[in-house]
C-alpha cells in the first residue's frame, strides 16, 4: 500500500487536498517534487471526439480569438480548458484567465460568501473542476495563489490588457452585454482568447453581445480569416452523455430551447 500511495501522491490521483498537504512538503507537494516539476510532468490528454472538436482544438492552437457556440454538452468549455492546461505545462503561456458573467435566474448569488472576485470563483467551479482533474487540486490552488490562474469578474475588464502569454476563457458568453462583449475583444494582446456560449440558454433580459461579435466577424473579411468560429449545432455534437443528448433533443423539439 505504501508504494501505491506514493505513486498516487506523485501524479495527483486519489488524494484529497488535505491529504496532499499533510503528506507533502511545503505547498503540499510530494517530497520528491516541486510545483514546477510536478506541472511539467503532468500527463494531460485531449483527443477530439468528432470532426468539429478536431477543428475547435486546431483553432485553439492557431488562432488568437475563438468563439464556440452550440448545444450543451458539446465540450465548448472543456476543450479550451484542457488546451490551456497543456500550454501552461509546456510554458507556452504564463497565465490562465477565467471569466464568467455572474448572472442567474435564481436568487443565490448575493448569498455567496466573499467579495465579487471570491463569488466569481463559485461561478467558475465547472472550469476549476476540469483544471483540478488535469493538474490536481493542490497544483490548481498553488497556481491561483501565484496568480497563474486568475478568476476575473467581467466588471474588471475595462482597463485590463491581456498579454501574448495569457490564455483567456470566457464561459457562458451568451450572457455578456454588448458593452462587455466589446470590452472583451479589445483587451486582446496577442495571446489566446476563447468565448464559449449557447444562445439557446441566454438568461439576460437585454440583448446579448455574443451575436453582435459574430455579426461583425461575418461582415469583416479580415476578422473572418483571423477568428476561429465553431458552432456545435448538431445533436451529434453532444458528447457529455446520452441523457444530455436526449434532454436537449426534447427541449428543442418542444420549443423550450
């Protein structure tokens, strides 16, 4: 059991944050490793499950701005999160910046603890869960403390300039306003920026800024060549589960989505 436990500790599997910190050295890493070494040795695999995912992943490696739209469960957010983790491991980027508009049709957001940035971390939990699996919870916590993973609220975008070493993921982009949409794309500094959204699940009552961006891209040849746009608009694009696919089919068929 001792050897098996050591193997688990060395690659981040099968251990809680508490156990990791208790058995590791400073910062909670195994005695035989450092955070940098631990990151460089992570095995992060991403294999496309259909042709659109292959094209999407290719855009994430070759384009500065990528917009992914379409049905729930099509890996719109999962793919860029995994690519960002790979690029951080390979030192192609220095920061992963996570953004999500804190808008809900429920009333719980104001009851979340902490300030605006801390609240945003709760909204970003689906992305952080993917990063935890790719990098390990201990490493993600360490990178957040070092501000190599940044959880950013859209309200703070104005005045921010992203660098060529940043990978920005803006999740639930169907709920961004026009002003936030324009502020987002003009923050680009040569790095990677990915906007993910499903316009069928829009919550904001005012007009979404995501269709505005898509319309501008379509009307501007230079942008059309530079920006990678992928629309997961087929039920066959849904890969989360058969249950997810059947629900989406039913919701669309009966006009609820």
